[in-house]
């Protein structure tokens, strides 16, 4: 997989170097966690690139892995510093929640994103004008709205990476929900059709006529992130959208597989976006 410019290459190199250092030591993630008196999830998330690693924690890991080459140590420390400094959203808003940071880091690292949305057009596919209308329902401070629109639009840069695949399934309700006035919605619909033409993006719709389905009560996304250098293995993380905040599911194979199977069923009962018969009522 080719890396995109920005934070992703630094994040990828650092996490893979740490993983290989552990493998060279012949230790499991559990053994490292026990030796450093850390939680297993902390080691897992560092190696997945789902969270950053502080300079103090990085030094502890390198000491445990008996990495003593000064030039190599400094190279990895610099990667950790750049990763923190390079988070583009910090230049816009310093109060981004830890959960949203995890989601944005997943977006940077993912090779495939599969998302079912039952209520509203996904943020990665919203135009700036539509995003502004959605965000304005959560805050009335104009400066905050501007910042959050910048972040939402900034996140969409990952769609330009041809090595990432995006698969979206919408309930028909998503397309009927009027986020803004007709002119903005017309532009939003045209944007969806344009994005759907990209070879790495596909969208489909579950028509109302299909009746019930198992995801009517919530929306969710599946992020696949590579485990090793060759990208032949992936870890999946589920992000469930709740009214107040998102919930992440990691390292729970049974629950993760349930969502993967559910998405496959939703995709099976959907029709391609351009084949959906409801366009005539919208555009």
C-alpha cells in the first residue's frame, strides 16, 4: 500500500518499527505489557497506530527491546515528535475529543472503510455547506462552527488516496433527509454522484420497499487497518454511532465478526446508488 502525504507515513513507520523490535525480542504483546506494567490494549493500540506514543513511553519500549543504537533511537523519537506535531486538526481546534482523534487516526491508517448510515449522509461525503448546516445543530458559536467544518472537510482528504477503498450503504431515509435548503441539497446530491464515480468509492441504497433490516436502530462503520509490512493481514475496528458519542470495538473477534456479517447482508439487499429509483424525487 502506498502511503499518503502527511501524518500517515510517520505513523505507519513508527508502529511497524516497534512491532518488529518486539518480534526480534521474541516476545508477545502480552509479555511486553506485563514487563512494563501496561495494559495489553495499550501495546495493541500503539502497534496498530490507533494512538500516539509519548516520548517517555517510547523510550521505555526501546529500552525494553534493547535498542541502543543512538542514531536509530533518535530517528524513532523524531517520528514520535513529528506525529504529535503533525496532527493537522490541532492547528484548527485544540479540544478535539479523544474518541474523535482515534477515529481520525483510524481514517488515516485504514485500507478499507465500510459504513452503513441510516440517518444522515456520512461526514466524509458531506459538502462544506451541508456540513455547516448539520454542525450548526450542535453549536451556535460561529467560530466553533467554522472550526468543525474545517475539520470535517479536512478529514475528506483521505478519499483522494487511491489505495484506500470506501464502501457505503445508505438506508433510503438518508437521501430523503433535508439537511439544508434545496440549492445546498441539490449540490450535495450531485457531489454524491460525482464521488460515486471514483474507482475506490462505491455507494448503494437499501430502498424502503425492502422493508425491515437489522441495522434500522443504528449506524456503524468498519475500519480495516494493516498489521504488517506486507498488508496481508488486517485488524478491524468497529465504530458505532450513538446520540452523544461514538463507541469503538477492538480486539473482540466475535462482536466484530457480527458487524462484518451484518454489513455483508446490508450490502446484499442494497442497490447501486445510480440504480436507485428515487433520484427523480430529489434532483
